[in-house]
């Protein structure tokens, strides 16, 4: 089974689990900026090679958000809060575009709107944008 987390065109981590082996052998491929690679090196050094056993990062830089995503996916706890392909119907903005902006640093609805145009017309998608921001940043929502 393969799991992937990425900031398109910049950083990615892909983990493949071999379900045939008793210990679930893990192959990790990654490419990224120096910050991303430093986070990965530090986590591996401090917590070992099995990403499933790593603690979930609480920092909000893009590298930590990607590591958080892959850990949660490997642990079966990744539950992205919005499932439709298009988030903003007025501006035809895809959910993935909004999500990538958040990973890249748009951590407020206003910034997401500036970077993507989502929620700049009728505004009914703004609560969904906020839910994605909260989920990505690890904030508990009611």
C-alpha cells in the first residue's frame, strides 16, 4: 500500500508498506527543500525509521504539515474534512488548490482567498476553508 503527502512541485514524501511481510517493511521516498529534509532527518534520528511510531508534529511550517499528514495516513487517522473536488463553486476553485495554499502557508481564510480567489464571491465556502485550515494545523473543532 502506498501513502503520499506533498506540496506540489516542491516537496513530497511517499511511503510504501509491503503487506506481505510480517513486520510490514517500509520504503520511504522523499524529495524536498532543505527545511523539509532537515525535519525528516531529525524525526528519523530521534524516533527511528518507522514513521508510524513518530509523534505527530505540532509546528505549522509546510514540512511539519506534510510529516503530520503522512504519519496520520500511516496510522489510519487521516480524515480530510472536505471530500468534494471543487470547494468554491462561484470561482471554480478546486479543493486541492485551497489545500495546497494552506500547506504553503495560507493559514487564514483571508490569505487563502488572496492566494486562490476561493470564497471571494458569495462566501458560502468560507466555513469549509476554515475547517481545512483547522484540520491542517491540528486545531480541534467542535
